[in-house]
């Protein structure tokens, strides 16, 4: 449950897709619904022009994160009450389902399952990639983990505000994990 003296905190994981430039719409909608927001971007999304980092930082009041903390650095975000992945790419979804945590974004997603927080995803995957059997298997595995999916979208008219409907209201966040090991401590990627 969210601490009474702070706003519920939403992690938004942004992947390198053309629609990523519109993530400000999601941030604005989340703020209107009472969420504080922190953005974690894949390295390509953060450094190859998919996001206007200064604009996103102005909207959230926090730095966009694309790398893990160095030893001794303070945690820039509180623990999440929910996580949204939007847009979610073929690469990120397949790596996440396989448990690969080779970036901060993927490590955060792998850890979120163990935290038991609601996780929502808006895929942005073309038809040719979506036809790949590994992708279908990855979606099945993530759904079995309790991940909630919105309708796949292209780069136009991305359903940003609808993504918020995939995660529990702030008062309902912080449930216990429904599956998975609880005796193994999670890797601290934040």
C-alpha cells in the first residue's frame, strides 16, 4: 500500500518506437489521475532521439533514467506502485519474458513481477514481427505472470490514456506477488 504521506508512484518504461515521442500524453493523464511519475527508458529510446528528455523531465520533475545507479548514488525514484510499458517493442517484450535484465528498463520489468505491483503494457509491434512464434510465446508467458495488455498499436493515435486503465487505481496498488519465488531477494536495479 502506498505510504500515506506520498503520491502513488508510477514507473513508465518507454521503448524505442516512433510513438515514444508522445509519452507526455500518458504522463499528463497519469498526473491528472493522482500519480507521481518516473520514466525509465531503454538506452535506444533515451539516446537515439525517440524522446525529448528535457520535456519529459519537465513533466515529471524527475530525471529520465536509462542506466543503473552507481554505488553510493541515491535512489532517484521511490518504489513503484504500478508499472506501465508504453510503447513496448518486440525486443523488450521477448527479453523480459525470457528474464533477460541487461538494461535498467529490463531489470526494472523483471523485478516488478517479484514486487507484485500491477504491470500494464501497450505493445507497439508490427504485424510481421508479431507473427514470430517467439513473440506469441513471450506474450503468453507474460500474461501468465499477470501482466495486463492493451490492444497493440502502431505509431499513430497511440492509446496513451487507456494504458492507465491497465493498472490498479493507486489505492489498490502494492498487492503481494501471486506467483514466483519469494525467498530469493530481487536484484536492485533501481
